[in-house]
C-alpha cells in the first residue's frame, strides 16, 4: 500500500520532468528531510537536495513568521547556474525542484503548484 503510493508520487514527478525538461531534479521530501520519491538527473543527489531543501524551508518559514509575512507559500533561490524552488505538499511534505537558468519561471511556478497539489492529495 505504501509502495503503491510512493510509486504514484514518483510517476507524478516523472511526468513533471517530462513536461518541463528545464527541471533537472524533482524530489518529494518528508517532514524529517528524507526523500520519499524523486526523478533526478544523473548529477543530482536526492539526499543532499532533501537535507538542504528542508533547511532552507525552515529558514524561510521562520523569516515569514518573524517578519509577519504570513504563511510561507514557496521559496525560490536564484543562482547563476539555475534555481531552487520549494513548495509545501500538504503539512508533511515538500517539493524541491532544481531548475535550469533558461527556464520560463511562470510556467515552472504554475506546473510546480499543480504538481504540489496533486502530490498533496496522495497523502490524504
């Protein structure tokens, strides 16, 4: 039963990357920073992505709370080699995406939000 759910999650991530080749890695991370499912390029390390994403998200949540910006919806970091995009997937998971610098961010944000909602439904 759990294996079926994880396979469905992996399928959702594969479909996301198939639709948006600018996404180099898509990792679904548990609340305790462990990868649950992923679809990543050969160069990516899902455990490192999970640990660093959880850390960044925690800092973002604290900043949003302490600076009275409301509930954190997403975090994105822009580097000269691309982007890191983080979104909540319900209360117990996080979607982490590594995105190439040439990506059209509007499309990525829209698809990431749709994917996060689809993944969140698999936890219910």
